[in-house]
C-alpha cells in the first residue's frame, strides 16, 4: 500500500513513502503540506495504478506514481484544463476522477495508461 505522509525534520518536510517497509522516505525540507490524498485507478486493458497527491502550502503540487517498475515524484506544471504532472518524459494528466499517462507529451501516440477512472 502506498502512503503519503508528513515527517517533521526540524521544520516541516514533505515525506513520501510506499509502505512501512519502503525504507527511507523521500523528503523535501521546508515544504508544509496543505492536503494529501490517494486515488486508485482502473485503466484500459485491465491495468490499475495508485497515485498519491500532495499539495503544499506554498502552492506546489505533486503526484507520486509508479512508472517502468519504479516510483517517481511528478511535479504539477501549467495546464489549460485539469492538472498536468510531469516527470522526465512522462506526463500524468488528471481531470476530475480520470487520468492518463502520456509518454513524451505526444498525444498522437497511444498513452502508456489510458481511460483511467478512480475507483470509489
């Protein structure tokens, strides 16, 4: 199970861990959490993904999700509609209860994860 949590380290810090056995959490000193949540998505082709979302009090937003067998922190970037999170060559698009994972931002190529809908 993936968890998003705060771990104080002198000042507030953003801490993201996968589970109690995940080892050392990723921390971003100086960021204070405004809110966090986790969504479980069912996607086309029977694929599933769990995404952690974190909003910091300074306006920064993050998504934490697995890509190519490893977990990555995606950072929110400008979007005309919904929220677009970027990490390397990957974009996680989230709008309402839907999402998709696009490679290289190329919408002419089928997404790596398509038609993802949050489970209730």
